[in-house]
């Protein structure tokens, strides 16, 4: 069997880069691209050395592969301690196993030439380039899907968070509840809407706008069109862009609320700050919490980058 060194290097370089990049994204390590490229190149060169020097058993041994992985992780992630280093290694190997398994499955299901030996991926020369590309893309999609599912499930149901809203030079800080079952969205932009009690926003809007939103922001007023009265509408849009947001709640299958767009919404969750520009807020005219422990409800979209 002929082995083309350049193809072997390129395939393994790309796969190493994908594994390292996804590991970087999962851990939010913000690794520099130059280190990702160097780490990927080391992995590609190692695959060539295993072919050129098959008699050096150390290269294909468990210890040799662990040493290679450790060097790649140390260069790319530059861990600040042994605990972080082993965490980086665990994520790196987890992604590697998923990616390798996905590629093997595509090889067998697609009846394409290729195999994995000693951790090195080989494709027969007659295998189409598109098959190789499809395999890499397909595997990456699987890994990102798993990652997104895990990321969403990390947010425990009914989890508290802090938030700050900024608009027109004003700001207000609130307590919020992150609800994994909350899926209210602006029908025009498709953006998730945070549901907030109107009274919690009073300090950041003029009294006349607060009164108008509190009075007109009910389903009956929206249906009768009172909010679209020229004077009312003109006064509100001096300060906010407005929307009508449909939503479903227990006992209210087809309800509506007024939505306003604010300059910025910051969510503080697990020692991280998530910022949404031009965020959508649904105005609620009733208390969201019986004990007033929170005045806003957020979807998991607000704690994702």
C-alpha cells in the first residue's frame, strides 16, 4: 500500500486542529491561533514519524502517545496548574474519541477506503476528497450538537442569576430566574425575550411611558388596538422600539404582551457575564414570583455566548 506523506500530514493536521479547536471552545480557553496551528502540526508530524520509523516502538506505545498529547495540550492551552492540565487532557481525549468514532462509522457505512491505526487516520487514495471533507464536517456537527446539548443541560432548572439592563443612559439591576422551559421569542427577529415585571423597570423610563405601558400592555388593550393610538404610540417610541410578542402559558394558550428593545442586557451567571446587545424584553404586568425573589425570567439563550 502506498502512503502519501503530504496527504497523511494534511488529514491528521486538520483532524488535530478540529479536536483542539473544539476543546478550546468547550473550555472557553481563548487559545491563540498560532498555538493551535503549532499543536496541530506536531500531531501531523508525529503521524509521519510513525510511518518513517516503524521500528521505534516508543512512537506507537501508550507512553509515547500520552507524551505527544501532553506536549500538544501544554503548547495550545498553556495550563496554569496540574489540575487544569489534566482537565485539558480529559477534554482533548473525549473529543478525539468522538471524532475518531464518527470517522470510522462513515468509512464503514459509506464503504469508503480507509482505516485508523495507532491513532493515525489513513484514507486510500481512491477515496474522494469530498468524502473526506464530508466526514470531517459531519463529525464536527455531531460533536458540536453534543456540546450544545450538554451546555444547555448544565443550566439547572429554576436557577437564579443577576442581570443589568442599560438603555438611553439609564440602568437597572434585577434578580432573574433562568428557566430551561422558557421559549418566548420576538416573532420578527427570532431573538429570545426576557420577561420582566413592568414595576422593576420603572426607574429607567419616564413616568408617562411607564404609565402608558402599564395601562396598555395587556391582552385586551392589544387586541382592541388602544396602544396603537397615535398619541400613545408616539410617546412610547420616543424611548423604545416596541413589538407585540405572542406567548403560551398555563391557562393562556394564545396570549400577547408588549415587547421593548433595550440597548444592552447583561446576565451574571456562575462568575461569568453574558452580554446581549439590542435585547428584547417582554413587559409583564403581574408579579412573576410570589415571594418577589425574582422579577425576570430568562431562557438559556441569555447565558450562552
